[in-house]
């Protein structure tokens, strides 16, 4: 999709909202529930599929260098209706579970050959444990992102878009421009900012129990206004696998993500969506 065509679509969307306002009509409330990090663990893979099959998730992001990518690709082949995006990666944030680039990328890795755990400086981590402390090369980022996209396209038929894991596409203007360029080249140029999609207000967090998350989610839905909204979450399970995963400042990964799975498959949540008349959409609905 060309930049000009995307711009025309954005203008059309704005014009439609203007006409509806003239007619005294509010646009519908539409919600894109996106589940991230498929491919980093078995628990994440299965939970992502559950929140699609039994819940309210419509789009999923896949970490291609993740150790469970092959299973993720197989599961997505079995679930062609689940819209998928390449979650471009430049970090490996967990303790006890690491991944490396698909390409030779000496400026993007630590002394052990893994992606750095952080992108920006984090005072809780050693001073050399973030990407921007290294002399990283945009040429290596491009080669690596191309490899991730091409492997994903080889294995996953329903890819529609790109996104950046942990905000990696925002490390510089060059990185932002690169993502845009690659999205256009590979036919994956659906951009939420072009479509005027807003982020939902904060409702989740590792400090909340599953019941608290559910209550806060339903309250957030009740307050959601007209227009298109994005909710990004990370399903998982409180299993032995995720009990071993975490990083400084985020140690209860399994319990936290198990709560997310419960919310996204909750009958109360489904009823709240129906009562409010909120339409669930995916990236494909933004074309």
C-alpha cells in the first residue's frame, strides 16, 4: 500500500467522522485487542491461541527469533483467522530465557551474543546492558529485521503488519523510517497512527490480581468513547515454565500473564463488550 494511498484512507476516515458528526451521530466504538510476544515461550503460544479461540483477542504479534517460534508458526497455520504481525525484535529481556539475532549483528548483541535486555538505560540494570549504550549500526538492524520478516512470511500466511517489541522502532528517526520502508516493501504497511487509533486507558499491571484486572477492564470498557482503540496485552499461564522467567522489576510474570488470559476469556468481559456495543476489530479492518 503506497504512502499516498494510506494518506487518502486517513483523510477518508476523517471525512466520515465529520459527516457523522454533522448528522448528529457518534462513530462506533471499535476495539483492537492485540496480544503480544507469541513465540517467546510455549505458555505464551497456547495462551495466545486460547484468547483468540475462546476469548476476545483479534490480532497477535510474533517474536521470530524466539525459541518457540516454530510452534507459534504451526499454531497460526492452524488458526488462519487470527490476524498476525511481525513483532520486530532488538532485545532479549528475560533472565533464564534468551535469544539471539538471526543474522551476524555484532553491534546489536552483548558479550555472550544475545540481544541486550534493554533498549534504553534502566537504572536497575548494569550500565552496559542496553542497546543504546553500544555503537549500534542501522545497517545491521535492517539486515536483522529483513531476516525476521522473511522467515515470518515463509511460515505464517496471514501476516498483515509490523510492530516493534519494547518500542524498538522508536530508538531513532532512522529506525522509525526503516520500519515504514520495510512495511511498504513487504506489503505489511498497516499503521495504527495513520488510522487514528488511540491507546486505551491503563487498566492492567503486575500488581493486580486476576479479579482486580477483570473489574478494571470492565470499568475501562464502560468509559471508552467513540472511535478506534488499541489494547495491547500479553497472555500466559502461571506454570513452571513462566515461573522461571522474569527480569529486575518484573518477577511475577506467570501470575500476571495468567490473569491477563483469564480476563481476555472472561464471560463477564464478553457481556460488557456486548452491552456497550463495542465492535472488536483486527488490523485487517483498518486497511
